């Protein structure tokens, strides 16, 4: 017999439209194949700087997201009690009028009574502008509960962070150490990078209590005990210093190690830098031995400099580094037990790091010139690199731990050098070049400036005249002084408690706060539905924009239904969270590759409309008319500074402007033609040493990243932190409340330290001996993956994974259930064995558990019957200390939610009918999905 | 393997039907006229129900005719061809027998051989599968053939022969269980060979590729408790072989014979259920379903 | 076609690197996306939003834990699709000839127009590489993207299986394993690529690359670094001396 005829060249699709993925925040380029005007297949865009053609599971499943039955269909007005899920569909006119009726009077009287918080959207430069024009200080995105420790520690220490803005030099690194990463925002780039390291045979070390995913392919696994990374890192610092294996030249030239610090405890300036009249920190020039401004041409600063001036001794930062970290406190033998890694292995790891950094140093024959005018014949590199994410940042000691990691990198001379960590534009950028937080409210007027920023000391805090927090989330208050991203996880809790004050309207966008993105989910649900004496909701009004029938929808009074990511314009801007790579500045757009088939509107366009209806400056023309027709119009025509707008590419009348140029009416088309992104390559001479590299600085100015060159020194020693510490010691006129003094004195140490996670001190660790963690599954995105028919077959429920010792001790076997309890609550869940796990740790996948009735899923969907959230065990506050105060379960410096501090106890229990706790079934505003899918069926 | 009722019924009833036709083809029992017609009818109906049940098992029964094409390599195709050939020959033989009152021994012998071949082909569909070690043995066709012959003999009122064949069937069933258990306990394939990871150490399935079910798990992974197995084996042995063999050996009357036959069928159904339910497919190794952890 | 063709020289297949696969399931979903739209009937999903969703997939990623004698447990992600066996039992058992192995490149396919959905081929496959589609009643399996790899409507660079094109970590390689000089054959030779269940004699074309040696730093930690000689002036004294050797110092 002969083989049947087979057409091996069938037509693939009618048309390809290139846009940007939004199945997660990684922002890969996609080729959307259309057949008969419908999405037929999605694959990666090969030309795209982020993913270069590859696509993750979520990205490939986009078609199931765009067709999901859970999509909201029209604006909704709540008709049942909050939390019932009972709604009535209304027109957009009615919806917008309702919003205006609520918001306009507030703006005229007390704009701070609107709290507007956004989730993982990528239009923060736009939403913040809206909030600023409205005049409320209560705006932030989700960074505070996500990874602000990482972002803030990076920016304060080295002017850029791992979080989205830094990446290892995948092409040259020989030793890559990954701390606390399961997936990261840079999902595909990290996987591609790991693949490249594997190709070259570079060593990958995974530091993680759990050995899955990236940590499973790592050559070496450091099964660290949660919350102790800071100790582990500082012990390696101790080893490097003890052995003198540090990059002295790098430290001298590019960090503040040689900067002179006031060393006189009696002085009011104790701990602050010695500066010249222009405010520049001073160093001792090693050639002349004289103090000079750090950036003086041609100097080589002296790391051991000491200077006595006016009777006060000043010593180089390096003195403090040496004295602090050489002490026994940080010796491997001291920390080993706590960290769960033997002293021998810690010493070995440090030795290997040093060996690769110094014995395998690399050199790229590329001359460059630094900011002091010193010419370098080549670019030398230490091929050791690090990357870290929430595993170290989502702890109450996370900020200092992230700082410790940057300290380690700096001592090795491994940032912005070949083989080390590289920044992606718009970074590097020194912390003091960022805006500072603003909170000055004037009814009927815009806020006095941007909400978020980087404080340099107590003077920059967002406090009201009486010293209490100006913001509802208490960001930039003494409770969280350096909270660069705000504290979204505290908004509902504080608003409910009226601490620091009550609000009227809560407006949320793209954040499932009634479920997986809140700590203490049940508590938050109760706060959202709680009523006062007169029967009114304690949080009177809630406006929410979601695209799908999420749990949060049920708790809002007015729903503004969004489009899906293939149905709208979006802008992934250099003003915000762009798609840059270390070698290129790049930004991107989304555009409606298909038209919505429902009565929904892109939320940004809705904000543009609301802005005009509310008459917000920046959204209305001089004659009071709408300034922009929609978000697309805004993207093209808004200018942040003259010539600089949301999109950097194809600017100017002729579309040739790169970074700078007048608005170009054809800009979006030019993006679409170019695959929906724009990219400008970093010149070869500017590729490394960016913070100090004249060529890079000039290039950055040219493309509009900043207006003048901004060379700076890395901060081993953080002067802003010292200012807060000094205030806690009693210096200065802005003083912290008494109850925070001691905590600030300790936490605000200007050099990295380690202290135990707060929960360890707040609960009985004998009663709750275990650590409980979550990890992101690579094939799921938070709550929004479960509505996806393909992805939910991969992760339809989540077991609690237990290490072998606990498994055996409690006599667990396959199919068993356990009760897991914390100081705050208990859950009952299915268990499974995971031998490649730290012996004191249990974990589960994040956000798989769903509430019955949400997401257009069957009420008996496994997500609801077996899936569960760990969030029920995590509280936004620490257990009461008996002082009547509300102590946030957050990092004391940034307010980062301490998700991973959780301590638990486990007990075997008989299997219940369903995972506990269960909640009432939500009514679905969108009905339920079909019984059968045959995607691609030929009709 | 999933003990699909259609397959259990198919193999049992068609075995019985072809078993009866086999003896009819060989000239037993010595009857004629409507009695012969009844015997033939019974054989055809049983074989027919069995084949019908098998067709129901198909995803696209309307294309079943295609199954006749691959007799050169496929036991399933051979079974299809053989069964149609057997039924055709037996139909011709039966027609001549019933209507002309003539039993053509050569035609009958050919028909009988084809009936035996059909049962053999059915058995070989299972026995050929290296992927199911429990089935992959000479005992599978031996047992299928013996059971078919025994049930057929009982139906054909060849009571002593039936008694002997039931005894033999019981022995073969015992041998099949014991050797099958052995193969299952010392499998050629292990999770280590399935994954190739044995060189590193002991392998354990950590997480399945999907949290729900899929075709493979539904079709090829079926777990039953050891206790359950023991009980069913005893039932199958007693009802399927011991009891009917004893009854048949006593030259029973019609009622007793009918009860014995019914007992045999129930016992065989139980045995067939076990045949499927207990059989582990090596594919299960990928899902961490060990060959020996029943 | 039920009988196997004489072995051709061209043997297209996949090489999967277990040292690199991070278990992201990207290959699973891109495979689903491509194949539900292309070759044969869609890959249906029954009860897609219900209590017991059950869909057809041609590629699945397992995870295993492996416990070495005396070293930490390892976790290995393990993608698996049809291995396009040279001695494919799924082909010979097929009663209709729907299952066949292509002479020209060794790809094992199901001609869905001839498939009666008896399921026997899935029983015969040791690897769990075939899934019957519940809606279409026909057998589904990896096609090695036969409608991509020769597809003249695709740019040449894209004429690779969907799963290979998408794999973010580059753990999947596609090529001619019949040609000992091909990149994939070289990879197999260099890294000790192996067969799954070789004892069953199916002679799979697809190969797996073993994980590299792990935890060497834990098993034999490098020696601790010697302490610097700090006799005069302690650490800072050492620092001073060390600094003297820097270029630009005291010029
Ligand atoms: N236990 C535990 N909890 C955690 C974490 C953890 O590690 N452990 N991680 C925390 C972190 S870091 C984060 S960032 C949060 C994430 O939590 P969330 O920010 O709440 O993320 P999602 O669950 O994805 O919810 C976002 C909402 O956006 C909606 N949405 C999706 N697409 C669109 C769209 O196009 N338009 C609009 N308007 N809405 C859309 C979704 O339907 C969903 O309701 O979870 C936090 N929660
Ligand atoms: N597929 C997918 N991708 C995503 C998301 C998603 O939901 N799905 N969410 C996105 C979002 S919002 C974020 S914030 C990022 C987060 O990306 P990741 O930072 O990778 O987030 P997590 O999954 O929370 O991983 C935390 C990791 O830290 C480890 N860990 C916990 N405690 C410690 C510790 O004390 N020390 C060390 N060393 N490790 C520890 C955990 O085991 C886990 O592996 O992912 C983004 N990307
Ligand atoms: S990582 Fe995946 S989901 Fe995220 S943008 Fe890229 S392809 Fe889309
Ligand atoms: S796409 Fe690549 S890395 Fe991801 S599971 Fe598949 S083979 Fe592994
Ligand atoms: S892997 Fe299975 S389906 Fe594929 S050729 Fe081999 S036996 Fe057949
Ligand atoms: S299911 Fe289809 S391909 Fe498989 S053996 Fe039966 S007819 Fe052949
Ligand atoms: S080769 Fe094609 S059909 Fe086979 S697993 Fe890969 S994507 Fe799926
Ligand atoms: Mo996040």
C-alpha cells in the first residue's frame, strides 16, 4: 500500500498581526495568526528583543484567554449585597455618569478620599498622571506587595535592580547564582539565558529552599532555610574579605567605598558623607593624598583614606566594611546552623566565586572612557553573575538582604562589567535622580507632584503636618520610609480601620484583592463587606476594572469591563516598565488585532474619557473639551517633557526621531509595521560600565533617558538610610514615633545587615516550626490562568508539598490531607511528597485555588474543591503585641509584604469533602463555559 | 487497563459463541432440524453480540470495514477477517445442515478451525502486547481457547468434555495468574528504564504533566486493591471452573447444566474483568504507577 | 501501511536535553495550539471549564525526583511525545492501516480518515504517546509537525516543529538522526543520548540527553581560601599594601 496523500504545505493563516503578549508581564513579541478574522494561532516574534521567537505556555494559550467564557461583557452595577456576585448590565453612559457622580464631588472637597490602586498593569506612567491630576495622594501600583525590596534596594545601592531592570551577561558569565527565583517577570529571557549558559557549560547555582524549575536544572543546589539568605551572603562576604579576594580597583573607582564618612559619634553629622561646597562627596586622591570631589578628573580614590577636619575624623566607607564583616558574627561557622548550609560549603562557595571572578577574569578589547576622563584600553570583567527575586525580597528582612547581595556583587566587581550583572535602560540611574514622593492635597487641584519616588531622608517623607502618614497605605511614613512603590496590600486594611483616615471611594484596576493578591483573604473579604452603625459599607464605594469574572468583581459596586490584550491599545513605555535589554533601549505597543465582540472598553481609554468628564488638567483642552479621543491618541500626543512622550520610537514629523522628537501622528502605524516595538541599540563602546561610561551617558541623553549625564558611585554605604537611623537616634526635627525608634535604629543600618524575619519573633516557633512558601507555576499567571481551558488542565489544583522528613514523621501517604495552621488561621489541603526540599519547608503553587462561582468555572471545578490559597494563613499584620498598635507584616524599610515569613504547623487529618476554608458560591455575572471545545474545527 | 464492559462482554460472549460454533462444526451434538437451528442461532447470536459490543468500543464504527485490510500484520484485523470467515462458513454449513439435513464434515471442520482461529486472534490481540506484561504470554491464547471450548462444549451438551475443559481452564487460569504475577513483580521495564534516569539513582514520579485525567490514565491505568483481587480470583475460580466442572462431571439434567453454565459465565466474566483490571500497561510507569504496587 | 516500511536513511526526530528543560510546558501548549488548528481533527477539550476537564495533548511534561546514593535529591523535568520508533508496534497492530510510518523520513502518523478509533495502537505504544480524541474518535499523536517542517508557506527558519521553535530554554532539538553528521546526531554522541525503554525493542528515533553531573560543589566543596597576611596594621594595613599595586596609584 502507499502512504495517503498528505499536504505538507497547508496554508498557515490568512494574516499575521504582530503585537505584544500580555499573558504575563514579561511582554514578549507575538505573531498572531488570523483565519477568517479570528485568532487561530499565536507564536513568538523572532525579531523581538525580549523573546526572540520563543513563547511560554501562557503565551501560546492566549487564544483560550481571548475566547474565555469568563470575559465580562458589559458594564455592571451591583444589585445584590457585596460579595454575592449579583449584577445588572448597564450602558457605558450610565457607568461613566455614575463614576463621575461619585468622583467629581470628592475631588472638589477631599480628593484624598479617592484611593486609586492598580495591579500589574503596564501603564503606570499614565494611571499615575491621571491620579496626580485628580489630586489624590493615594495612588500606587502593586509593587509594594510584589518585590519593592528588590527594586528599592537595587536602586538605592547600585542605581538599578534585578527586578526587570537588570540581567546577567548571559554571553560571558561563567558562574551564575540565582537567589529565590521560581519564574521571575523576565520569564522567557531567563529561560533563554539559562539555555545559553548550558550551551557554554557555565555553572548555575540555585539558592532556594525548593528545587524545581530553574533550580532543578542548576548544577548546584543550595537548599537554604527561608529568610536566612542575608546571613549566607554576608558569610561569603566575610570569606572574601578574610581572603582579600575583592576587586580593589573597582571598589576604589566606581563605588562609594573610598568616600569619607564622619566617624565621630558625638557629631551631629555622624555617619554622613563629607562633602564639598557643591555637595559632592569627598574621597582622598591616592596620588596626592588630598581630599577631592569623588568625580575629580583623573583621580584614583584611596580606599583607606582618613581625614580629620575641624577635629572630626572621617574615614573611608571601606573601613567600616572591613571592621563589620570580618567579625565572628558573619563567620561561616557562626551562621551555618541557622542558614542550614554547612560552614564548609559556605567557604567552598565563596572560594569558587572568587576563583571564577579573579582567576577566570575576562577582557573585551573595547576601549572606553570613564566619567573622570580616565581612558581604559579594554573592558575587563569578572564573569560571576547573580539574579534574585521574591525569594529574598518578600521577607521582612528583604531590603537588607537585597542590599547584602549587591554588596557581594560590588566587592567582586561584578556589576556592569562583562560577565556580570548588566542594567537595562532606562537604568542605571542614581536614586537621587528619581522624583521624590508628593502628597500635598488641594481640593479641586492636582497633587503637587508625582506620588512615588525615592526619599533621601526624613525630609522627603509623605507626612501630614501632625506627623501622621499622608497616604492611606502609609507609604513614605515612619512605618515604611523607603516604600518606593506604595503598599497596596495595606490599602483595604487601613481604609477599613480608618488608619490613618477613612476614604470614600476605592478604585482598583487589574488586581484580584478579594482573593489571591491579598494577605488574609477572608479578613479582606470581611473588610470589603463590613458595614458601620448606619448599615453603610465601611468602604462606601468600590469601582473596579477587570476583564474577567474574577473574585474581586463580586466585591465592587461598579464594574468597568476591560478588553482583552488583543483588543486594545497599550503602551509599554520607557517612562514606565519598558521592554529594554542590556544592549538596547526598546519600547512596545499593543493594538487591537481583533475587535471586541462585547460591550467593553480599554480601561485606559475609559480613564481618558473620565479625565475629560471630570475636567482634569492634562485631559482637557483649554476650552474644556476632551484633550484625547482615547488612549491611542494619548500615547501618540502626550508629551512628558518637550519631545519626550510615552513612546520613544518614530518620533518627529518624519518619524526618524529616536527617543526625542515632536509627536508623530503616524507613530502607531510605524510601530505596527515594525512588529509593534521599537529598539535602539546601545553602542559597543557604551555596552558596559554604564554608570561611569561617558559614551553611555551621552547616548542616554541623546535618546532622552535623561537630560544630562548622570554618572554616580555605587552605594555600599547608604547615606539616606543613615539619615533615617540618625533621626531614630534623636537627630533632626522630623522624629519617628517612639514605638518605631528602636526598630528604625536597627533596620536602617547604612551597611547591609541581617535580622530574623519578624514573624519568627512574633510567633512561637516551637509551635509553628515550619516555613511555608508559594511558587509561581511557569504555566500559570496568578488568578487569571485558571479560566484558560488549556492551562487549567496542567494546573487544575495544587497539593501542599512536604519534605521527606515531615512526610515520614507524620506518616503521610499519597492521597492524604493535612491541616496547616499558622498563628492566624488554618487550612485543610491535599499533600504530596517533594524530597528535593529544605527539611523545614512546605510549599505550594501560587494562586491556583479559586472561589466557587468565579471565572465562569463549574462550582465543582478542582480549583475550588482541591485547590487552595496559602493566603488564608498570612496576615497583613503581625499578631497583636498587646500595645494596641497595628504592626504591619512588612519590611520596616520599604513596607514590602512579608509573604514568605510565614511559620506553620502541620497535622494529618481525614480528607474533608473539599479543601478548607470554603466560601459561598459566587453568582457568575457571565454564566458558564461550554461543554466541549474544538478549537480550529473546520466548519 | 480500563476494564471496559464492552470488551469484557465481547471477549466472553464471542468466546462462548465461537466455542459453540466450533463444536457444531465438528459435528456435535448430533441433532437436526429446529434443534440444530436453535444451536446455530445461539452460536451466531452470542458471537454477534460479542462483535457488536466490540464495534461499540470503536471511535468511528462506521469505518469498521477498514479493519479487514491489515491481516498481514495486525491481530485485530486478523480477528475481523477470521470472524467473518468463520461466521460465513458456519452459516453455509448450518444452512445445509438445517435445510438439507446434511452435515458436511469438511466444511464443518473448516468452520470449526476458523472459529478456533478467531478466538486465537482475539487472544493474540492481547497476548502480543509487550506493553502489558501480564498479557504477553502463551497463557493468554491457551486460556482464551480453552475457555471458549469449555463454554462451547457445555452449551453443546458435551458435559464430560465440558467438565474436562473446565478443569483444564481452571488450571490454565491458575497458571496465568501465577506467571502473570511473576511478570508483574519482576518487570523488564521499570520507571528507571522508562525515564533513563536510573544511572543517577532511584526514580520517583514527582508530578504528573496534568492535574486532571486524560485518555491514557482512563484507558490504561486502573488500580484495584489486593484484597479485591483475591476475592475475585476465588469467585472466578469457584464459579468459573470448579463448580461447573463438578456439576458437568455428574451428567446433570438441563436445569443443573444451565445453572452450571451460568456459573461458568459469571466466573469467566469475573476472570475477564480481572484480566483487564489487573493488567498494568508500562506507560503507567511514566505516571509513577509501579508494576507491582497494586 | 500496517507493516513497517524498510528503514529509510532519513530519520527525523527530536533530541530532548534533560539537563536544560526547566519544565515550563511551553512545548506542550504550542503543540496543542498548532496541532488543533492543523493536521486532522482538532485536539478537543471535553468539560473545559468543568469539574473534570479532559483534553487531547500530543506532548506532555512529566517531573521526576531522582535520589542518588548520597547526594541531594534531584528533580528532572521530562517532556515526552511520540518517539517515532523505527520498530513501531503502534503501526503493526493497527487493523486499518491508519497508523503508518513514512518511508521518506520515518515520521509515524495516523491517517485519520482511515482510523476507526479502536485504540489498539495506544495500547501497543509503551510510551503513552497516543491519545484518542474524545470528540473525533480518532487517534491523535505527535506528527513531528509534518505540516510545518516542509511547509513552503512558512519562512525557512520556521520549518521546525512548533515545540522546538517555542522552547525558551532551547532544550529541544530537531533534525535527522539517521545522518551521523547532523547536529542532533553529534549532540547525541557528545552527551551520551539514550533511548527510553530500550528493552522493548521499539528503537525510538527521539533521543534524550542525560542531566549533567550535579551538586559537585556540595559533594566536594572547594578548599577554604587562605587568610590574607594582615600582620602589619591589620586588614586595613593589608588593604593599603594591596592598593599600592593598583595601576594609577601614586603615579
Ligand atoms: N500567597 C501568595 N500570594 C501572593 C503572592 C505570593 O507569592 N504568595 N504574590 C503576590 C504578588 S507578587 C502579586 S503581583 C499578586 C498578584 O495578584 P493580582 O495582582 O491580583 O494578580 P491576578 O490574580 O493576576 O489578578 C489580576 C486581575 O486582573 C484581571 N485582568 C487580567 N487581564 C486584565 C486586563 O487585561 N484588564 C483588566 N482590567 N484586568 C485584567 C484578572 O482577571 C484579575 O482579576 O499576588 C500576590 N499574592
Ligand atoms: N508564570 C508566571 N510568571 C510570573 C507570575 C505568575 O504568576 N506566573 N507572576 C509574576 C509576578 S507578579 C512576579 S512578582 C514574579 C515573581 O517571580 P519570582 O520571584 O520567581 O516569584 P515566586 O514564584 O514567588 O518565587 C519565589 C521563589 O523564592 C523562593 N524562596 C522563598 N523564600 C526564600 C528564601 O528565603 N530564600 C531563597 N533563596 N528563596 C526563597 C521560593 O522557593 C520560590 O522559588 O513572577 C512574575 N512572573
Ligand atoms: S513570558 Fe509568556 S506570557 Fe509572559 S509575555 Fe512572554 S510569552 Fe507572554
Ligand atoms: S518548552 Fe523546553 S524547557 Fe519548557 S518544558 Fe518544553 S522542553 Fe522543557
Ligand atoms: S512512541 Fe509510541 S506511538 Fe510513537 S512510534 Fe513509538 S510506539 Fe508508536
Ligand atoms: S485507533 Fe486508529 S490508528 Fe490506532 S490502531 Fe485503531 S485504527 Fe489504527
Ligand atoms: S513535533 Fe509537533 S506534534 Fe510533535 S510534540 Fe512537537 S509540536 Fe507537538
Ligand atoms: Mo508580583
